[in-house]
C-alpha cells in the first residue's frame, strides 16, 4: 500500500514529487525547531534558577547572591548569566535575519551556560537548611476557624436530620403499614381469605 501523507508539494518523500531536495520552507522549519527547542530548554532552566534566588531573597536578588555564594563564585555567576542572555538575544537576532547556522550555534551552546550556573550554585544548595517558624497563638487560631465552623455546621445538620427523621417516622405511615391496611380493607370487603 502507498502512503501519500508526505506527497503534497515538492518534497522528496512522495511518489508524485520530481525533486530530491527539501524546499526552503521545510529546511527553515527544521532548523528553526531545533533552535527553538534548545532555547526553550535553556530559558526554562535559567528562569527556574533565577526565580529560586528571587523567591528566597528577603532584600533583593543581587544582595542575596552575594551573601550566599562563595566570594569567588559571585563574578562567574554574573558572567554566566550575562553570557546566557547575550546568546539568547543574538540567537533571536540571527534567526530573524535567516542566518540559521549562526543561530543554531548560539542555541546549541546555551545548555553549557545553564550547566555552569547549576555547578556554581551547587555549593549554595548544599548550605541550605530548612527553618521551621512556629506561628503565634493568634495566627494559629485563624487556621482553625474555617475547619471548626465546617465541623459545627456538619454536626448541626446531622442532629437536625436525626431529630426530623424520628418525627417523620411517627407522622407518616411506612410502606409496610400502608400495605397491611390495604390488605385488611380488601379482606373485609371481599370476605375471602387468601394466604400470601
């Protein structure tokens, strides 16, 4: 059986094509996708690293980096961040000018900078210690208000339902009593006794 999935247009993949090379659009898309996947991966890792510092920083990102990295690692950290940002910018510029070879070169080299950033911050990660801060009594009370109110409402509904259920049983006849009443009425009117 023949598959004509790739036979649309001038492509070397189809039986109906008369060319042996990829078109410019296909080459451009392939190179662009390679470059974009490298850039996306590097940007995600770098953003996570920078956001991790920013989340833990009580007084600004730069001061936090200087305080917790070793003194000989602060300058290489900033150099790697600057180099990564330069490569990302240049990759975007060269891609816009359709210089795919140079753009892919910039994009493929970005994981090295991300790996170097992770290596620099490895010492910092080893020095992190978890700190547990106990809440004051007033703050702890705030967290118990919602579950406490929900529990009280649930208990009130259960008690109300149980009290209402016993009243309903006394006021309304059950199916068994209604069936026995109808049986008695039918026995009295017909005079027959049937064994059920």
